[in-house]
C-alpha cells in the first residue's frame, strides 16, 4: 500500500496503513475516517443541523478573521479573539485555521483554489516571520507581522501551528506541502529541550530566558510526535517517557490527568494525532484516556449542578476560557494537581469544552451543543461565543480563535476522521509515532 512504512514495528505500520485506507472504525461515535481525507466514507456520520451550523460558524471565524492584506507582512494570520484585541493574532489560532481550510473546501464553504491561495500565502508569511530556531512567538501584530509586545517564544503554539501546516500540506500538496515541510524541518527541537531533565521547557521569553517545564501530562503530546519524527533535528523518545503521568480518580473514572484538570488538555493533540487503537511502550492508550477524562468532567458538572445553575448533564467540560473577570486558564475539574485543589470552578462554561470532545462522547457533546445554542445571548455571527455563566447572568461578547479551532477540528474528526486522516498520512508523523514506541493495541492489553 502506498505511503505505508516498509520498515519498523509491524503492528503500528499495519494500523496506520488501515487508518490511511479508512478501515478503522471511529471508536465510540459510529464514524470512520475517509480514505484520503477528501472523500466521504460510507461509515461517516451525518452531522445534526445544529452541529453543522456551529462548524460553519467556527470556520467563518477562522477564515474571515484572518489578515488578508498581502502587504501587511501578516497575511493569513488569524486573530486571537474577536471583537476584542483587534490587531493581535495567535500562532495557535493560525495553526487551527490552516487545518480548517481543507475542511472548508470539502464542505464547499470556499473553493479549493481559494483555500490553496490562502494556505500558501499563510505559509509564505510564516516563513518570513521572526523566529528562534524555528519556534514562533505566541502573539503577532496583525498590522506589521512583528512579535506582540512581550510575547513569549512558544513551543506548544509552534506545535499547533506545525500540525495545522502539515494538515494543509497533505491536502493541497505542491507548494503548500513543500512550504509546510520547510517550516517543520527548520525547527531545532534541541533548542527548547532542557537536557539536564530531558524535558521541554514550558516557555521562553523574548530575551531567550527559559522558564518552567512540561513535566506533567497536558496538551503537549504532539510535541513528542513532531520532535521524534523530525527529518532534520530529531529527538529520541526520552522526553516522552520523562514527564510525570499522574493518575487520579473522580467517581468511577480513573485516568491520567493534567495539572488543572482543564479538558482542552485532553483534546488538542487529539485534534491532529489519531491515537485510536495505539498504545505506547508503557501500555498507555491516550485515546481511551481522553474518553474517560471527558466522562469524568461531565460527571463533575452533573454532581455540582445544585451548586451552580450553569452546570448540568448538558453543560459541562470545564476548560480554560473567558470569565466575567477575564481569561482564566485554571478552569477545570478534579482530579487536579496532587491534591485536587489546583483547578478552579466558578460556574462558567465554555461551549468548546464539550464540543472539543465530540469524537470521545458524540451523543453527550451533541446534546451540550444544542443546549448552548438555545441561549440567544450566546449566539452570534460566528456561532457560539466563548463562555457564559448563568449564576452571574453573564454572557461573553468575544469569540476566541483556539476555542473555535478545537471545536471545528473535532467536529470534522467526529464526522469522518477528516483531520486525523490527513495528518496521519504524513511520513514524519508516522515515523515519530514509531520512534516513540507506539504499537497496535492487542486484545487483552491491560489499560495504563
């Protein structure tokens, strides 16, 4: 089969070839990835009207809130939020947008040529932006393409950007694919690695001062896949097996959790990497871990609904988002930290929390989406706004790019594995998973 490995671990080779061919059933949601990311599979699901409407709203944000002035030095970069922060773009939102463009073309929301032109122009911008060893600044000025004031050089936002670029490259091929490869190949992963601890640093200041570490599980799994598969600056699997895997329990649900218990940490890498049916050398099944984490997050909000009017069986998925008092990255559910006190819960819900789990819990996520859309104050030109809190009578006025991005990509994956299928076609991605020791899960494998 074209595109399948000729060498390496036979289990993961067979599984990923099946993924590419569209022969692996979408666990838990009745869908299946299409054959090449461009053709609808017979086992794909038909999106409910409300889900499709939200997907289109998300796409319109990522498409329309991009810089289209070719002389700006920021063409294709996507706003961090709207209508707030008028001139600030987010590298991560731009990565989500690059992955969304093929889906929009497939849906007929734009033409393929429009998508190709936008994707290639965005790649040109990215190749011209200031960077450090291939790593981008988190925020970029949309007027002139210069780094945002005080913005850090971000490894995780660069990772999301690269995943989006790879996805667009696999869809459009040609110059888009070549430029995506150039972006990926120039990243020197060693630069961002603390060799003394074999961990990626958490952040890097504009002056080049590193701080913190990705020392526990969160949204960073994509970084290990990208770095282990790099054609130019590969890292071995050591960083992947070094971070702490904290296992905790909420009710009947036990899983590896992130520090703040924020549900986006179980979603972001899964927007691109199809972990279904794969386990690593420690037996960890990250896909099933995310399913369990999602169910636990929903259960927490159900258990707390007498305390918070907003919460309930159709209003769940605490995640980093806007609140009445500003953006709060501590929003989450237990288990969290080492003592379940790291997260915050204040009655605020972001629709992206449940929608971003669409492939994991399709029925529950669809019901939540419909519930959110029942509030006129929460609906606008780009679908659902970022967050709301009934206890405070507060509805957000902004849309946030990364939240619209994760919502759209996970709807696409739920529908027919669209983004998964494109991303997993990439040879370096497949090599990265192999080099990390991922293999096909066998019947009887004990969960980790």
